[in-house]
């Protein structure tokens, strides 16, 4: 049982660290990079730290994907969700990595010169932000079911249900965030969302709720319920 709590803590911590990137616009980060030569030392260090963290995250997620796809780990019912989460974080961190490389090498990749590349980049970051939070919430929900309803866990938590869950979340995110193609432009050499677009602010509020507020609240509640259930079960066991 302690493994369940430990696993949830790791994944919740992973989501919180990922959301630090998600809720800080990649485009604002690019603004700093576009003026790199004029930045003070602290902001330059921030850029390099972000670059190093993205590399570590990419390597870590690659290792996670490899481990979870071993034959012994595939039998674990939650391995599919965790693999999807690792792939999502890998894609998001790869975009951050490429964005920094593009600016530091004077836009050799062209993420800030091509409108299509700019729009695709923003779209993928939005989708990955949503999926990272949603997959983490789904995994926590599976642990919640396993602890509170152990007799029904093998029926509810299955590879088929995980696949359906993953595909459904991908469809929802890919559909909802299509709006980013209509609000993203290149202005003064910067790939950014057009703040003058009337519907942008309400859409970003919904985005914050979907990628941070709602997942955070439910993950917190699920983990409290898991801890309470395990504590109650331990007290009951100790009584006998």
C-alpha cells in the first residue's frame, strides 16, 4: 500500500513540475531569448537552467518509456497511462529544447520565421499541457479505485479502459485547442498569441482550469481519500 502512495506522490510532483512550464507561456520565454544578448546575467542563467532541465527531462522520459515497455512492466495495468504521460512530457520538453536551440543559433530551425511552424508549435504545447495533467489525473483515479474498491479494480482498471481513456483525451485536446491556429501570429520576430483577439482571454481561462485548477483539486482530493483509507485500514488491522 505504501507503494501506491509513493507512486502517486511522484506522479503528482511530476505534474506540478511540468505545469511550471505549461502555465508559463512558451512564447514569453521566446521573447527573452530573442533579446538574449541584452539580457542580464540572472536571466541568461535562467535560460541555461531551463535548457539543462529540458535535457534532463527528455533523457528521464526516454528511460521511463523504455522501462515501462519491458515485458514485466507491460503486465502492470497502469503502465499504459504512465507511458502516455512520459511520451507527452517528452514531446513538450523537446519543443522547449528546440525553441531554445532555434533562438541561440539565430533561428536556424525557423520556429519564429515560419507562421505554420509557429502555429504547430503553440498547438502542440497546448495539447501536451492538457494531456499531461489529464493523464496524471487518470493515473491517480486508477490508484483511488484500486485502494477504495479493490474487489472491482481488475474490472475497472484494464488495458482496454486505459486505451479508450487515452484516445478520448487525445481527441478532446486535439479538437479543443484548434483555436490556437487562429490566434497565433508572428509579431516583431516573435511567435506569440494575438492578445487583441476577443475570445483569447476566455479560452486561456478555460485552458488554465483544464490544465491546472481542476486536475490539482481532484488529485488532491483523491490522494487525501487514499491516505485516509489506508490509515483506516491500518487502524483496523492493528485492532486485531
